[in-house]
């Protein structure tokens, strides 16, 4: 495990790959792994999603070849707001997020897979933002 994958939180508990204590699912705002991907159509957006979104939220949506998806930026959903100091990950359009995001339950097998496969990506994004100052 790289030094960036293991951190100590302010409470002294160890954060391992985005997991508090190495096993339980972290709060979503402490993880953000599910928002990372290199796929341009990673977060699909359907009509029902657009009906829920206001103009600001629709500004994050792109259409390519007749398919809509959330815009990706820097390997993550453009709606993901990262606070590098607090190491928090929040969705800028949370109440209006697409159904695919609604359906991903914290602690589910899909959540665990994202945390396992992409554990370092949120940490690398935080480190990059901190370097930029």
C-alpha cells in the first residue's frame, strides 16, 4: 500500500483506501470513489433525470452520439466538488443527481467494488489540488 493510500483522520482512526478502520463503508463525503472514471459516458443521464434537473444541473450534462451523460473532468464527474483541506467529496447537484447515482447505495457491493478498484483516485485528486494551492 502506498503512503497516499493510508492516512490518519483527525480522530486518530486509520483511513485505508477510503475505508475507516479498513473495513466499514465510509460516509460518502469522505470517499467519492464512485464519481471517478476515465469513461466519458460513465454517469448516464436519461429523460427522467433531466426532468428532475434545473438549468444549473443540466449544465453538467453532455450529449454524444445521441447518448447523454454527466460531463467528466480530470477523470471524475464534473459535478464532484472536492475540498482538499477537509478531504471531502460532495455532489454539486446532489438533490438532482441522475438515477444511477441515486441507486448506488453506500456499503453495497457496487460501492465496495468502487472503493477497492478506485481507492487511490480520490486521494490523488486531493493531493493534486493541494499542490496547485
